[in-house]
């Protein structure tokens, strides 16, 4: 009896938008790892900011050089290098921090010193040589010549122009190590990154992550947003660091909220027949997050690159992606799997 050959799974092509959030980006790594493992997801475009820009760049390079499995290997290599570098740093969680859980480093003397130093001195003072370990990690992980020549995926990295106060999105052909460093340049930690006579800070101030390039520059209508910054938190922050962290979170979420508001408005007008769907694209929005878990993590945990903490976030990301695939894969190409108004407005 002849056995019928098993048909490969149908592939749905989507866009992925990656938020920034320090080492919390290991959650996105876990999500991406599970999506790449699944075999039913193809990626049309990727946008990213800060830690999201790092994940996006490594993901795009891995896809260009080795397909889905190459991307999984490249992402793990990058995060292992981040953790290996962190082991050389004095800023480590103490045994009491580890007992308390949650990735905190509030009891670490090095964290306390760092926290106070960055409030009173600029990186031009405490880091005059502008040392940035991310530069070496990128050099060891990504071949930017291969990435720029690739046609496998469209890549968009967001940075903030310091002098002009405008968003800058670097496309695939423009992406270099400096573009990634610009997107991840927290102004309290690193000197502004100069590219072609312009100076850039972290892209989170203007687009975290930017959605509009995925609307205008890609073919897929599906946008999956992998969110790190909680929109809602359980209680009012009371410490100076937690207040500052919440201010930054609100600021870094604001651009995404505005874009989602515009998308919801256009979608509603299309559904009501006020706009011609032949001229206006009806975007399908999806989201994977761990809002409750991320809301419980303190500000210091965004700088914690301890491997056990990163692996915990990675595992959480894989779990959330697995649940999303089980519940929402069939929505791809058909409908949004979240209520945009309920989530963002």
C-alpha cells in the first residue's frame, strides 16, 4: 500500500515589530525562537528599537545566512555573548537579590553606585572613551555586508535624531553596527552616536517600535507586536528609580499608542465604508506580551544579564508564543487577534 507523502505546513507571512526594554529583550528572543521553530511562519518585514533593534538585526542576519535554524543559532549566540560580557562586570545581583527573585539588583553595591552616578554625571564625563560592549558583540555576531545584500527580509531600525527631534528609520541597505548602536543609545549611558554628521539617541523616544514602515514597505498585512513595556501596572511607583522607570515606560509606549490609535481609526473608517479599501490597507494587528510579569520587574532588572535570568525570560517568551500560535494562528491573514481599542486606546 502506497503511503501518501506528508504535505508541508502552509506558511503565513507576517511582519514582526520588536519593542526595546534592555535585557528584557530576552523575552522577545524566546518568542522569536518558538516562531522560527514552528515552521508555519514566514517573515516579510521586521522593525525594532533598542533591544528590539538588536534582536531584529540578529534575526534578519540569521535568516539571510542560515534560514530559520540559522536565525535561532544567531539569536542564542548573541544573548550568550551579552551574558558572558556581563559576568565581567561588577554589576551583579547579590545572593539576597537572587533569593528575592524577579531579576532585581537593588541590593547590589555596583548597581547602587551606577544608579547614582548616572543621575549626576553624563556619559561624556564618566565614559569619556565611549566604551560600548555591544559594538564588539555585534562585530562577533553579525556580518553586516551579508545583511545589507540580503533580500530575504526587510529590516527597519528606529533611532531618534537628537538635534532635529525627528524619527530616523534605517532600512536594510543602510543598516550597520552604528545604526544598531544608535537605536540602542540610552542618553544616560552612552554618548550620542554620530552617523553622516547627524547624532542619534535611543529610538524609543520616537518609535517603540515603528509600525508605519511595515505598512508602507511590505506586502503582508499582518503585524505581530512583541511588547516588553507594560501599558498597565498594578500600583503607583513610590521610589525615585521606579518613578523614573515608569516615566520612561510611558514615554517609550507613547509612540506605539499613537500609531495604534491611527490604525484603529483607519480600520473603523474602512469597515464603515467611509474609505475605499482598494486605496487604504486594512492592517491586521497581533500581540504577544507578558504584561503582568513585566510589570513586576524592577528597573534594575533591565540591566541584569545573568544567564539564569535571561533564560527565564526566554522560556517565558517561548511559552507565550506557543500559546499564541495555538490560539491565533488561524487569524493570520483574516483578522486582528487583539482588540486594538481595548489594548491601546
